[in-house]
C-alpha cells in the first residue's frame, strides 16, 4: 500500500527531489566520514609512534599484573617498562644523574628506536633492545662524563657496557620537558641485578599496549571499571597536543564541510516537501471526503517520507562508501602512503543522518496536510497552508543543532556554528526578501522587462526561499572553493617552511649570552629564550589541591604533575586571549597568571581564581587574569601557565627555546651540544611533517566535498524550480500564444533566474566571507584576509550558474507545445 | 477572398494506455474574414483541441491547416508565434493573464509582442472601453473573474486581430458577469471586424455567431 502510494506520488513530483537531496547528503557524510576516520587512524598510528604504543598505563607503584593479563587476553600487544632516576659512575669515578629506562623485549610497540655507533651520529633503526649487560645512552651523557661508546659504567650494583648512543627513543618526546637528566636504556631483565628498585623507590612503571581499535576500546572500558588508584592513562591525544590540535581542526573542518552539504540538501528537502504537500492536497481532500481521519492521513504521508528516506539514505550510504575509496586513493597517491582499511560505522552514521534530515527538514510541510480545507481545495480556491513558522524553525534548529553537535562534539563550537547558520539563514532569507522587493519596485518601460522584474517582486515568498536555498548552496560552494584556498593556505602558513623544528631545553641562565652568540654565528634565528620554572600546583583559591578529586583522568594528570611555568611581558605569537585581558605595562609587577583554556576548563579554574604553586619549597600565589587559546601546532614554545615577571622573579629557572635548523646544517647540532653539553636538543621534524600531511589530506577531501555541495545545490535548484514550474509553464504558454519567440522566452527565464542567482550570490559571498573569517579565527587560529574574487565569483557565478541551470531545468516547459502547457495547468 | 482559417482532412490522435484514441477525425473547416463560427459539442469531444490546432498551439496528427494564408505544417514554432503576434487574439476560459503584470501591462505586452512598443495610451483606452479605467494598475489576483476576463478581452483586441480564438470565454463567470463579457466581446468583434472561432457550451452565445458547428462522437464536425 505504502509502496504503491510512493510509486504514484513519485510521478507527481516532490519525492524524487527529496530522494536526490537525501542521497547526496548521505553520500557526502558517509564518504567524508569514512575518509576522515581512515585519515585519523593513519595519523594516530603515525602519532602513536611518539608514544611508542596506542595506549600507555603508568603508575608510581608496581603495575598490577592483571593489567597486562587483561590486555593480552584481549589480543593486544603488551610491553613493560620501568623508569627512574639514578646515578651512573664511570671507571674514572665521574658521576652523573641519569634517567634510566628499563624495557622488555617487546619495546617499542609502535615506531622504533634509533641508535648510532658514536654520539650524535646518524641514527639507525634499532631492531632490538640493548643486549644483556649493555646500556644505550643519550649522546649527551657521553660528552658530559667524557666516555666513548663501548666504555663500561656502573649502575647500582652492576656494571654495563655503553654499547651504542641512543639517538631517538620513539616515546621520548612526550616526556622530554620532564627529563632533565640524560637517558640510559637497559633491559628490564637486567634491572633486578642492579638492586636499584625497591618497594620505596621513586619510579614510574609503564605498560604499553597496542592493537586493534576494538581491542583497545574493550581494554579502555575494562580500565574504567578497574578500580586501582594511581593508574594513569595516556593516549596519542595526551602525548601530542600538536598532532591532536591539527587532527581536531581537520576533523572539525571536514565534518562541518560535509554538514554544510546536509544543510544545503536540507533546504532542498524542505522546498521539495512543500511542493509535494501542495501536489497531494487534492488527494488529501478526497481522502477526507471518503472518511479518512487526520491521524491516518498524517501517518500515511509520514510513512511514505520515512520509506523514501530509508531507501535513498541507504543508496547514498552505499555510494558514499564506494566514493570514499576514490577519495582515499587520491589522498594515498598525493601522500605516497597507504591508509588503513575503511570502517563500516561512518556509513551507518550517514544513513542515520539521512533519516534525521528527512524528518527534520521534510516533516513540517507534511504536518499541514491533514488540516487542509477540503471545500477550499475542491473548489480550487485554497491550497495547503504554509507550515507553521515556529514548528518549521523548531524542527530545523533541532535537526541542524543535533547534527552539528554530533559532528563538532563540542557545545561551544555547536553554538557558534548554530548561531552562524541561523544568522546565515535569516540574512539570506531577509536579505533576499528586501532585495527582491526592491527589484520589484524598479520601473521598466517595456512590459516584457517588467514581466521579468515583477516575476521576482511578486513571488516574494517563494523567491526569498529560493534566494535562501541558492544562497546556502553558493555560500557553501564559496566556503569550500575560494575560501578553502584562503583557509588552508592560512592554516598552512601557521607552519611555514621556517617553522621551528628543534627544541632546546635545560639551558642555564648563564649560558644565555653564549647561546645567542652561537645562534648568530651559525646564522640561526631563534624566537628567543623563555624562562622555564618548575613548580607544583598546591592550592586552588586557598584550598589544597587533591588530584583524585577531579572527575577526568586528564584533570587528575594536570593536577598531579609538576608544571613548567614561565613568565612573559608580551603575549606569545601563537597565543590568543579568549577571556579576560593580557597584562598591561603597569601590571608587570603584579602577581597575575594566564592559563590555556582547555587546561583551565578541565581543572575548573576561572578568571579571578587564585592559584598557588610550590616552587623550590616556596609557595607563590597568583590571580588568573586571562585565558588563552594556544596554537599547539605552531611549534613555538608554549606553556599552559604564564605568569607576570613580578610573580616568578628570583625563582630558579632554566631556559627553553625553539628554532629552525635546515637539513643541510646537521653538523650544527653536534657543535651546539659539544659547546653546551648540559643542554638537551630535540628534533620535531617528524611532527611538523605529520601536521603538514594532515593539512594536505584535508585539502584533498575538501575538493571532494565541493562536488557534493554542487550536487546538493543542484537538488535545491531542481526543488526551487519545481516549486514555480507550474506558473512558469503557464506564463510561457500564454506568451507563446501571444506571439513570443523562443529566444525571448529563454531570455526572460534566464534573466529572472540570473537576477535571483545574482542576489543569492551577493548575499552568499557576504555570508561566506563572514563565516570563513570566524572559522579561521575560532577553528584554525589565524586572521583571514579574504580576496575580492569571492565577491565577483559569488555574484557573477551565482547569476550565470543559476541563470543557466534554471533555464535548463525549464527546458522541457519552454519547448513543449503551448496547448500542452495550458491543458496541464 | 481567401479564407482566414482552413482545415483539411484534419485529425488528431493521442496515445493512451488502451491504445490510440482519435479525438478529431477528418475535420474540414473554412472561416472567411469577419465570419463568426461557434463550435459546440459535448465535454471531451475535442473542441478546445481543435481550437488549439487551428491557432497553431499544437500540431495535428494528420491533415493541413492554413492560417492567414500560411500552411502551419511548414512553419516552425517561432514562425507560428510570429504569425500570431499582431494577427491573432485569444480569450480563454481560465483568462490566462500574466499575474506578474498589472491589467494595463497585460494589454501592453500583447502590443509589444506585435512589435508595437510604447502603446500604454492605446492599452489604457481599451481598458477604459471594457470598463476597467479604475483598475488598470491592479494585478490579476486583485481582480474578480469578470474583470480578469475583460482584461483578457482588451488584450485580445489590442492588436486589432484578424482572427479571434475564444475558448469558453464565459465558462468561468457568473450569469451577470457572463452577460457583460459576452456583450463586450461581440461589440468589440463588430468594432474590429475580426473573424471569430468560438468554442462554447452556451447555446445563447453560440446563437450570436454566424455559423454553428458541432463536434460529435468520433471527433467529426457537423454543421
């Protein structure tokens, strides 16, 4: 019954456009979703190398054996490590504090260590861990204690041979700020012989875990229920804020770009549903005459909508799943790497999005169907009443809001995008209404010109809706084409070719001048040296801090760790104050603090709160005066907490800096470390490459989204043209009967659509510029300077595109014999 | 004198689910200048189709039509439209005014299409003639059915047509409006001397024509 009804309704119009719009939307969401997931997995897998695993569990106490047992039982790979500080003694009696890391034979689970036969030599991938009775030591240790590779050193009760220089440990970067002493790596099985670890030893016990997504999820769920105090969890997200930041931005942009397709398609669905409801009014009037209840009528049409939505969403899902393979192959070709296999869940999500969009955008017009005036319709005097503005607005807002939240996963961003979308819709509809009204007021001497103008001015209701629909489509197209270039270029510019790729820590204040001179001599430009002061957060508004009292693991970790504080007069380049204000010149002596927003939010710290840090046994209290958004992927030196010089003056400190070192200056590193043996140099080239790679992936994907926006725009166009096709075909027939030539008819239609498209394009360009500027600022963290091309392209492209497409869509009407058009109307 | 409209051996078939259906069969017709011919017949007999074919608004399945000395089958759509412009007037049951134009603009556009620009005054005079002097700047949806049909009459006669095709011109009107429109219609026809082909159910309206033809079963025309 339902299927027969759908087949019948299909021919009367409306449903095919709903199906087309839905298929396009689901196809876009599915393909972008699957692609996004594949890129995310690939990037996380790459980023996991900086953690040495997919997940790390850490404890100050010996790791409970059931943690590893559980991971193994879930088919995951497991590696155990112990890390602790100790003193090393050379044969000539030199001692040095080192950071010992004892690893088992499975280490590392992701990535690989690199070692060399001489300190600061070219590293080779180490296929194994140090041999029994051997250690690998950081290059710095060799120069500090003046030994060569192969020398023997004593660690605890055992003597070891320093068999190789440790150039890179895959999981070293995440903890480098905390590692003041040079690293020494040894076999875990050798550890008992040293006698260094006792139950009261200060050590970090780690279990690294790696494996399938499913296994990791199960393991994480088990950990959630495993009640053992002191277990700390670290994932890639925690390890690399720069990668996480880039991935989050990429996901946000791609997700929101694909949602723009859904919203454009939503406009098409709404207009098509209006048309469908109008076409069904006579059927409904007759059903009412024959005794059908309002409830039954509503059920019938909702069921038809849902069935069409299900089928078209499924088709869109399948097409999207196939389409992402093409997208992925493009990305793989461009990046020269293979993406992980596709997951099925983005397709299911896409289908769910289709159902939600169908109901959210298509239901309002159908709700009026059971309430038609039977007599009015049968007399031909009335049609279906337009849907209630409040119901429509409510449904559309709820649907858009829900979908945006699902994609953004963040309330603030959702509210931003919702607010922007609402502003966009209102601006386009209201702007369209005003401009069409103004156009309608233009006096034209020739009636044929007046016909074009008045057609726009007269259909203010449907005209402004068409401007809205076309405007949404054009704005989305401009956002993902013209503005895409500006946005992605701007994002790429945040990590230009000279982005710092080396971090230098543990610089002593007395080395400051010499180091600056070294930089000048080596022609290296450094962004400056920042003080780094270590302190523990002990009180919040006078109340002692209890890390275990915080609900999230991230907050617990923040609260428990020792902070690297800095003081600065100026706001660092890659930082932006989002709340409160940066200190003025007259406040430098005050005790003020500026916090990174995410850090402050997770710890529940607000502007005006007092934070007390214990630095070298002294408690210092400052008041939070601003919150900052930090572009972690800028690779500049950044801090969670910055203080006024007045708060931290006189506290013991080291210095930190970052700088760019070109590949051809590799020997500079060796000279640097020889001249300043106590400093520690870190290479972050691989991280920068990963962020650049992510931006490139986004660039490929966005071109694909552009295509979908175009298809969604076509669906909107068809829906909009269909809505006024009856009147247009009647007018065309009358003009034809009165002697109008084909050329004149085409021209009249083209001019009308071109004017409509031009108006929509102008408004869309304005909206695209405003939205992109906000997106650049809020999501990508830079200030956008849009070019003029967006205006020209919006207006001219809109006029030409909509003019041609609208005329083409009415091709059949214009070519048909006039009598046929008159009879059909 | 050459006839204004002639139809020879004119047939029209349409395809239906049950096969081909003959609407008009072997129609022979000739209308001389100034003639008024009424075509009557039961609903669905093909009267409106015949009118549309004679005016070149659709093509016949077979046979020939000569309109104003031109064989329609030899003309393309644009040539047919150019022939109608300035020579042919139409009055439809459903008025078919352009809703985006005011009453006077609806009349003016017919003149513009006939190649006569800037004829606002002439259009205004015609509207005055049909009693719509006060409604010239109103849009069709703001006018009653009778008023709309009077605008349609003004539009049809504005170009001083040599032939007028009228399809149930009073079919959508109440009795009072119907009589008013019918009187205006025939008065104007006399004034302009146009030939008339009128499709109607209304026997009194048909009786005001010179000849009455009836379309009977099987799509055949009888005198």
